């Protein structure tokens, strides 16, 4: 994630195989063996385990455990979303690579992560299954390809973080973005989304695009707000365009999520498949214009894992923005 005075939040991931099935995504998911990466809500409890130790690079009035708790709550309280997750026992692990396989470590002092310089603020390192029946390291076996079985978040000890009233990058902004990766979301092309790889200095509330992503991965059985979908195909001179960023942008002042005061109105986006098709799910009632644009900055191919998930070298960018 890069704000203006950019910073980068890199999210390495263990993934495998090509995209075999093709559900419609109203967000950009991480993908393993054809499936969107997600936690199983029935295999084992989802917990995060913090090492609350911090260095002199973390300043401010709020303790880091409270910041992380609030950041998780931002996602778990999203409308149309059912996502039980809790705080597990604290950990004293200081090495992400050797942290126990049955914990999800939140670490501020892990020095074994290759951040690649002070530009990188944090990394989320996720482990996913690439088949059914693999060891889930919690006493059972995996239920689907793409099932997340471990996710650690390491904050760069070389970066100054602010928990409130201190100096440096706002920690809750960084943590909220990284926790989106923790739950299985990749970067978004929607500028006002938490998962956009560029952000202002403070951004701790979800956009409609973020809500579409988290509620599609972890839907509530009875939604708070009824939603629909928009589908189509992006072609150039009769040929499919792969990896176009397609988003639905409201043309009215309607506020379908007005009952949720912390949710910000934004476009809702996705990327096109290899045949140029797209489906934007979790779209609330409103009037929209649909726009297709290339990922040719500020978001680029390197910010998303879409192309590699389809066995492609890069998304297509040799076209200009279109809307209808």
C-alpha cells in the first residue's frame, strides 16, 4: 500500500496452480488453485496472536493491541458480513519464519522478514491449501483449495509508526489494510478503498468496494442490505481484454448503507477474466455508470496478483478508458 508520499505494503503469499473455476468477483481476491483465498469458518476458530513488544519506532498514546483490535473490528463489523474472529493468546515469537504453525502472528519486532527497505511498511504472509484434505495444522484437514490456514502480519521495525498523538505513519491505517490481506483480499483499483495500494495518511473506514469484497468472501445468511450484480464483457476490436479494471460508479446521491455510518460510498470494482468477461457482485440498489480502465498507474500490474493466477505474464493495458 502506497500513500501520497508513497509507502508499500507487500503481501507475499503461498499460492499454486492456475485459475480453473471462474466465479464472479466484485473485488480482487487472492487466488489459489482456482479459488478465492479465504478462511473456513467451520474448520477451526480464526484467531490472531499478537506479540505486543514494540521498539522505539512505535510511539503514541494507544497501545498496539488496541489498535490491532480496532482494525480487525473494522472488517468484522462490515454490513452483510459474517466473520467470527477473535484474539488468541499473546505470543513471544520474534521470528515470523519460525512462528508456530497454529498461530497467526502480529509482530512489530520480527527482523527475519525481508522488507526491502524503509518504503515497505508491513507484510502479510499467508499460507493457503492448494487441495482438499491437506493438514490444516489445527488437528484437521483442509476443506477447499485456497483455504487460508495461517496468516502473519509483520510491521517493519525500521519504519516510524504512530498509534495516536505520536509521529510517523498512522498504524491503524496500515493495520486495516494488512488485515484485508489477512482475510484474503488483494489490492483494489478503487481509489477510495482501504485495499487501494495508495492511501492518505489516515484511512480507517471501509468503502463500498471493501464491503463488497469482505461480504462476498464471508456472506451473512440474511444480509443487512440487499444487493445485486452487474455483468458484461470488455472487448477491443472484437477481442477480449484481460485484466481491465471495471467498476460501477453511482450517478446519484443515494446512500444504501446509510445505516452504517462508518462505511464510505465508493465505486465497486473488479478485473476482467481472460475472455474479457466480468461480474461485479454485492452492488447495492442505485443507478450506476460502468467504466473500464487499464491498470496503467497509479495502480499497475505489479500491485495485483491477477495475471499470475491465470497463467498470464501481465494484465492488458493497451486501451483507453471506456464507460457506458
